[in-house]
C-alpha cells in the first residue's frame, strides 16, 4: 500500500495546482444536477488530511489503515508512515481510536538532516472525538478532537529518541447543497516535545493551522473535491519564535467500495511557503514539498 501512495505522488508531481483545480471544477460541472434525497453525507472518513464532524453510531467498530507519504526537502527525501487503527463508538457522539505506526525513511543530502535509510516501529496514538453539534439538527456540525501520540522515532528526520505530541482540532462542516456538496473547516493546534538520543538534544515546537475542504457527490458512491491547508510553525509549545509557514493545496477522492468498506485518496502540494528569515517561495525547512495519503477502512 505504501508503494501505491508513492506511485500516486510520483505521477502527480508534474501536475500544477492550477491544472488540478481546473480538473476538479470540470468534474463538478459534469456531475449530475440532482441526487436522490436518500443519499446523505457521512463526513467521518471522506476527507484525506482533514476530519469531518461525524463520529459514527454507538456500537460501531472499524479497522483502518492509513498510509502517509511525505516527499521533497532538498536532496532525496522520502518518508512513508503506515498506521493501523481500531475505532469504536461506545457512546452517542463519542469516538475512540487507538493505533500503532511504522515508518520508512530514505534520506540523502538533505540540509540539517542526517542521511539514513531505515524502517522502524515509530509509536502509538490515541484519538478522541466528541461531537458537540449535529448538522442535521443545527446550522452546522461541530466536533472537538484530541489526538495524543508517543513515539521513539522522529517522523521528519527518522532520528531515535522520545517524542510526545498532540493535535487538537476544532472541526466544522455543513452541506452547502443538500446531499450534493459538503464543506468543512478545521482549526488546528499541534504542540510537540522531542528528546533525541544523539547528544541528548531537546526540542519543543508548536504549529497552528486552518484547513478548508469541499467535496461533490459525482456518483452515489464517489465523492471528488479538494483540500487547502495553511500552517504556521513556532519554536516552543506556546507559539514562541516564528519558524516558518506553508500553504498546501490538492485533490481528494472518496470511494464507498461496499456497504462496509471505503477508500480515501488525497494529495497535497506546497503551493507557497516561507521559512523565517528567508525570501523564498517555499518552506522546505519545516515542511515537505508533497504530501499524499491513502486510507482504507472496513466495519466489522
């Protein structure tokens, strides 16, 4: 599955963001004008890098694999992350997810990162989500999410150490055209702590971001759209000294494979960025040039 993600990214790299959004707009124009009123959105898994406000129904259980690829930081940089997750919904509006992650790094000639080629177990995570507003009964959906993770491998450099972090997300979504177009907004805060084995170096950082995504129902079991994400990174967990910023854009596709299985594909390109103290148009110090994600899930 990791090879599939890398193949998608390699194929997509020559395509500009303008071409991608033009293709999406063309697909929207050709989409059917009306959809059966019985079709409704379940936004729990339809986005790639973002989250929707749906959390599933009480008693639901799901198995999910998530493959994330990050490519391009100068020199040769490839980082693949494979996560296996179990999701349960023990109570109305509340979802719990536990997961384990393995990583593959292939790094050569990247400034400030040691060359390495390795595969390791990275760490474990816990994701908690609670839906505060159901968009079927309110003007919009609202969910608060907290993901906690502990790692023994740094996801960017592949260096060994002890890493602890979290991601807090406030998610909103709303059907812009009932049963046809769905839009979502995520507000994100990510504090991170790291202590590396080499020389005992310690780092603290924090990232804030905002993301917007939209999907159109092209067919009853096929959604197509895109996501746009903006991030600012700082030193220290309290948004201290500014380190850099980046804007990612790219397409997302969701396939309902069967009544119990699904597939999400998403790719993002850094369209603009700037590290602190630089006049460049990309930030390849704090972020990657390309990111891709493939998610497969099944209910059991």
